[in-house]
C-alpha cells in the first residue's frame, strides 16, 4: 500500500532536523561527504512541503559511496532506486514512513544542480514560493497519486528553475531527471 501524499505547513523545526541528519552523516561516514546541505521545499522558510527532509551530499566519486552502505544503513539511510541516473539516492524511512532523502552527487556537478538553484530562487522570491506551495496543495487536493505528484508539478518547477538559471547566466536545463 502506498502512503497518501501530505503537504504540511512550513515547520520551523525542519532546518534543525536537517542539521541533525547532516551531523549524523558526517559522524557516521567520516570523510565521505566533504559537502552536504539541506535542499528541497523543507529548506525554504515559509514554504508548504511534503514533510520529508532532502539533503544533497557531494562526493569526489560516487562509485566509492556504496562501500559505505553499512554505516549509512546504521543511520537509517538505505539505497533507493527511482530512475535517476545522475545521483545515488538513500532514503530514511523509520516504520515505513519516509522522513529523509539523501541525494549523492559529484562535487563537480553540485554548483549547477537544479535543486540548489531552485531552493535559492524560492528563498529570495516569496511570490514564486507561494505559487509553488499553492500548486503542491492543489495537486494533493485533486487526489493525484504519489507516483504522479512530481510529474504534476514539473511545468512550474521548470519555469522557476529556468528563471533561477537565467539569473546566474546559466542555460536552461530539463528538470525532469527520471528515465
């Protein structure tokens, strides 16, 4: 059975939860993640979101990460495959409830990652953050299935990400990342 989608009002505890997970990852897998940060909707103050903390960790070489699966599992992060080929994903889901997603990317790709650029854009453009929050609520209210949720918000995410990339002098890049 698939859990129903839920959009929550912004929780000011989300940054603390992200910081705690980052500290645990740095302690539990020393040296693996030279850079790790809070991304996604829970990292944007005031933005409604699925109550799932997204983290992005940058590594020199993703091929070394699976050797750390045991320590990551000890922290509750288990490998997850969802069709994205440009990163490794680990999900923390105590009692079957997803609470964290860890996106492992290369250090070279990190600066131009769409998730980071969108986060920064939404932090500085509250009107766009409000549009995004309203869309997410409408998608869930319409009864959209969990598997279709990401696709349903792609057009707005693409628009906002294109704007964020243009503000930095970067060319547009597709936001849909699954095969």
